[in-house]
C-alpha cells in the first residue's frame, strides 16, 4: 500500500504523507491557515474553528487541524465561503472577548489581535457579550493572573496542564454560554494544586493567563537613590531574550543582556550561574554523603534516589503529589534563592552595604520563581532574600521602555562578586544540565579524573526525550571513596511534570534503582520555562538548547569546582560544603501539601 | 373524524406485544451475519434518532472493522424537546430493544451492550434492570454470550450526540469529538461501536420477525417503513403515533390540528418550522419527491395555533441551545448567544430589523463550521422561524 496521498490545495497538486492533516499539507505547500486552538505541543482539539477550509464535495467546511487528508481531496483555503466564515468566527470570538486591547498586558503579542488585524475586523456589529458575564480577575497567585474576560476557550491551557504537566489545575467547567476554564471549584489560583510553572501562560494565545508582573516595583527601586539594586540572571534567559528583541531563535545574547541591565540602572549585574556552580558543590557533596551512608555505613534510613531541587515548579508538585518523598529532595535551595541569601549577607559584607538597603532582583525564565521567592522560608538573610522576580518577558518590556536598541548593544561582562561562572552553571538552563554539571564535579572529586566523556559532554543525559537514563561506572576511586569502586551510578533525568510522574511512580513502586534524579518542571528544562518568550514549540526549544550547549562549550571553565569565585567564597565565608553557614543560608525544608 | 378525509396510514408494529422474542432471537443467531446485514440493508431502515444514517450500512461497517473488542450502544438519551417516544418503547416493549442489541452484537462481533439512558429517565431503571436480567438469563441458557448494562447520563442534551456520548461514558466531559474517525472504527473506548437509537433497534425487531419486505412496503421511496411521532402542542390528541413515512404535512395537520394550526415544528428544537402555506408541499421523510421539501425528523411534531407568538417559540428554543451547547466550539457557543440575545435586542428596538439578516448569515456560518450536529442544526429553527414570521420577531 502506498504511503502517500495526492491532494490539491488551491489548485496546486501535492503529495503528502498518509495520516497528515490538511493543515500539515497546507504548510507543506507554503500556505498559511490561521489557527488558535492548535498548538504544536498539544493534542488536536478542533474547537476554535478558525482553520476551516473548503473540501470539494463536502457540504460543510472542515477544520484543517483535525481533518486528515484523503486521496484526491480538493482543498480551498481561501474561497469566499471560507473567508466569510472565518471572519464571522473571529467576530464571534471578539464579541465574547474583553477586547480593550490598549489596556491589555498582552497587547502586541496576542494571537486573536493578530487575526483581527489580518482580517481587518473594523466593526463590532455583534452584541458585546463580555461585559454581560461579570468576570472578576483572579490576582491572588504571586505568579499567574487569570482573567476570564479575555479567554477564548481554546483549551490550550487545559491541555497544557493535563498533557505536559499532568497537574490539571485548569479544566473546563459548565456548559453552553457559561462554559469557562476554571480551577478546582473555582478557587483562587494560589489556593489550588497549581505548580505556578506558567506553561499555561506560555501557551495562552491571548491575555487570559499572564504572569504577575513586577516591572513598576523594579523601576521604583532602581530610581530610589538610597537603594542598591542587584540583579541576577538565570542561565536560560541569555538564550531566550534575543527572541523578544527581534533576533533569531537560539541567539546567544549574554553580553548584550549584561549591557542592557547596566543601562537600565541596576547597581550590580550578577549571574545566577555563580550559585548554580555553588549548588553543584553543595548538592554533589550531599549526594556523595548519602551514597557513603547508604553503601559504606549501610544506613537504611538514607533516602535514595536523591532528587534535584532547583525547579520550584517541581518542588511544589512533589509537595502536593508525593509528600511522602520530600526527604528524597536535596535540601539545597535553588540557585536563585542561594543567590538571594548570599547577596544580603556575603555580598553586602564584602561591598560594605547595609543589607537593609539592598534590593535583590532576579531575571528568570520562570513564573514559579515568583512563588518561590515569596515562600516564608526564604528569609534566611534576615530579610526577604529575593525581592522581585521578573521573567525574561518582563525584562524585555523594561529594555523596550528604556529605549535601548538591544541589537546594537556592545557585549559587556558581569560584575564581581558573584558574577563568575562556568559552563557547568550555564547548562542548568537545559534539561539534563544539572545532572551533567553534577557528574562533571562528583566524578572528578571521587576519582581525581575528568568524567570519561569527550570534551566533558555527557551526551547520554542530553536531549529532549521525556525521561532519560544514564549509568556511570566508577572505577579506581581515590582512597577515601573506595567504597564506590565498581559502583554503577544510576541516574534519571525528567522534564515536564508528566515525565516526573513516571519517574516518581517508579520510585514509589520500589522498582527504581536510581541514585540520583534530575527533574525540571518545564519541557526542555528552564529554556522552555513559563517565563520565556512566547511562542514556544519543540523546534524553538531545540534551538535554545543548542545555544545553551554552545555557550557551555565556549566557556574557558566548564566545571563548577574550578570556578575561582566558588573557591573564594568557601575560603572567605562559607568554610566548607554542607558546613554550618551553608546549612543556614543555602539549604531549606519542604512542606507537605494537600492534593486538593 | 370523517373517514374519507383520513389520509394518514397508521402502522402498528412497535408497540405490538410480541411474546416470541426468544424464538426470533434463536432463529437470528442461526443465520449467517451477512444475511442479517442484507436483510437490514434491503429494508432501507434509516436511523430514527433524526440523522437518518442507513442502519444496515452502519452494522456492516462496524462488522468489517478488525477491532478485537466492539460495543453495541442503545442511545436512549432522548433529549430533543418534544420527543418522548423512546421512553414509551423502553417502558412497553423493552425486550424488543434488548433482542435487537443482542442480534447486533452477534452481527458485529460484540458481547457487551450498553443502554445510555437519559438521566431524567432514572425511574425506568428498576423495571429495565429486571427485564435485562431475564434477558441475560435466557442468553446464558442458549449459550449466547451477551450482556447489557445501563449507563445513566447526567442531563446534558449534547450527550445524545454519539461521540459526546462516548466521552460521557468514558467519564469525561460530554464534548463531541472530531470526525473522522467515525464510531464504526473508533467509538467507545476507541473501539468499533454501533450506536443506534431506541426506536431504530425496535424497528429491527420488526424486520427480523416479519422480514425486510414487510417493512419496505411501508412508506415511500427513500423513506421506507413506519416511524413513531411524538405529537404535542396545540392539538386535541397529543401522544405517540406510529405512522408510515412519506405523508404530507397537510394530511398530518388535518388529523392532529385543532383547526387553527399556524405552523408545525418538525423535529424538535433542532428541526424546522413549517408555516401553514407550506403544509401541502412538505412531506415527512428523508428525501423529497420531485417537488416540494421533505424533512427528516426524530419524530417530534409540535403544533402551534394562531394564539402562539412565534417570537416566544424561538426565544424558548434559543435559550435551550444557549444553555445546552457544550461550549467548546466557537460558532455554536458564541453563535447561540448572539442569536438569542440578538432577537431580544431586535424586539426591544436596540437593534434595527435588518440585524435579523446579519443573524441569518451567522446561522449559515454556524451550519458550515460548527463541530457537531447541534451547532449545525440551530440554523434550522432560527432561519425557518425568522424567514416565515419576520414581523412577529420585530413587533
């Protein structure tokens, strides 16, 4: 049986693979069909009906995204019937939508607005339904704002939360004209099982789901002459920000980003990568300690596998879904929170600044980081460790507001202290990165030799596979680690919380042999985070990932333990890994939460 | 009623009490399945839920599917306003339906049947379960492996749409699926499934007992057999009547009208309104004679006399659709709101009379683009009422 099908699109003959939809075929033919509910990350819904096309011999129009091509199909994507229907559907969506675009956070980055502009919807003949519904805006979450009046019910957020994250914080409620996207019993978003990962925000075509922004607060702090405003930037921001600035996907803009931040008026531009390196030292030591207790001292109370704790979405997920496994989490704070605690202690002391006057801002690819900074535990410096968290998108807005021509900026370097980093810190931005960075250091610590991979690239833990496993055999260790001789260190890497669930269920059932697991809440890791530029897709994340590894490969230092500032901070301030000061500033506890 | 003016042909199959269903079942289970499909195909029975898909073809397609597990589902989610025939069948002659399901299971290769029963018909469950028990006991005795379970709906109109029905049965939100794939290959639990209306199954009993010819001889070309009609509204004799298909609406009104019939809504809220001037030209069936129109229907016939405001009638239907749309697709969810609030705005004078024309265009889009039959059929009642009673909408 032949594997190809012959169709014509607008009269152009085309050969397409069997099973492809009309939308696929149109793309292949270089024809663009507008879509709203369609998203490359998600299953087909076919509910917005914007993509309808005419198929010869069929009475009704077909949704291009949901209709498979059939032999001899003759498809019209721009007939009068199609145009009129499509226009009608856009008008209907606008009639139900709070289309007060100039007052919308997503103004200029809204798929519905784009369609309205494309089809030149100049009149509003239909009745305006949005005001009749009396929606209130849910602003209770520190991370996500939900405004139902702007929702077009495409269910992309619902599918995202179910298919990518397995959390189901958002579902469809009611029917008919009352149908809406709701949280559990319509409780506020801060009061339901939501990980704040922001993938819904990243997949929302309109302004119905947006991050809670702190742009004005940060401007205020910068303008306050009494404040010393410190900013840290997460690894994934430098491979995403360029997209917001009109550059190609996958552009590496580290130098320009630093430059822009300095021009915005931050007093010090520092790097979260520094505390990523610090995390490796602390977390790597913690792992080796656990292994020592389990394998040498035969202490059965030691919890293995140990799980990473960098991703606040993952932390909230495990707190809700697997509270009995909290002791498996590394006690290390995330790099953002380590940084926050050090800025108002170590940094303040070294720079002789009253921590009271320091405002600590972080630029993150993440909305869950906003929640994390807001956690009551995160006040170990004696102050709130991180005052404001901005997403990559919010930073882009500030750069635009400041009138900075980003593409023309020179490359500049991070300030010191806490600005030096290694390639190991950079790869925290990609799924598998923490694992790779930890292995580069731990292996060398134990054996005195570099990890046995070409150019330090531990390829088995890289990639976009949902769950990846790797085994590293330890041979000829240094004498104090001789109990690890011949041990096969088993690791698993998961990204996207549906995949975390797979690994956790394995752990729960007792069949897992893992020693160490890395989980990132978002697909692709932080580079696909909920605070990264919109749109996102597998291809986009792939390019950002290439950029991350290119950044790593280009760094003079690639192993966390070689970072001179790390050596210095242990010498001058922390003493030793897992020491008293570390314990106080860099480690934390977790809270079991309800599943409802 | 004067005898010579009586043009309707009554039939009496469905509610005829047959006490030999066991014998018929035995007989059917001994015949080759292909023969049974041919019997159904030659009877030209079409689905009595309203869509009119040829029943024999449906069984044939599902029988040909290679799926290892298959299901037979009796759609008893009778939700169309003005329809109440299925309830009566399940009350009076449930064994006909059960037997037909078992035969269907034999034909397509399924040993599991479900009755998707409308939530509001919960009171039927105890009686029905008793009959099912007896039925299953008999099946066991003759060594035929087939069981039937009742699945209670929760009151959503949309779940009568077959793919929304599957979703509902699978424990999900009752929302129609994209088609293709069709139920004959991808139904309940993703398996090949036959979904037949209660009445359709009851008719197959007739066909299996008396032969296809007996059924085929009733009705007219393209619209064979008899059909149950739920007669309501301004009529001196509301009720359920089994009539041959192909009658003219004039004959129907002569029989059931109160002498002042202004219009008849054929097929419930999702059907068409026929005004008096079209009674003669309208036939009830699946395809027209050479002249005139013919209307397929699930059997709801609502008569309205001159005391009725057609605006109120439409207002009522549109409120129903506005609430009963599942809400997932744009044309149906928003379209129903625009139509309903739109006619109110015209009535109030907030919108000019010409706004009705914009709404009529909108119904065309709904018909062309809605995801399922519900959204597509709202246009039927709206355009037939607005076009024929425009002045009642405005003044």
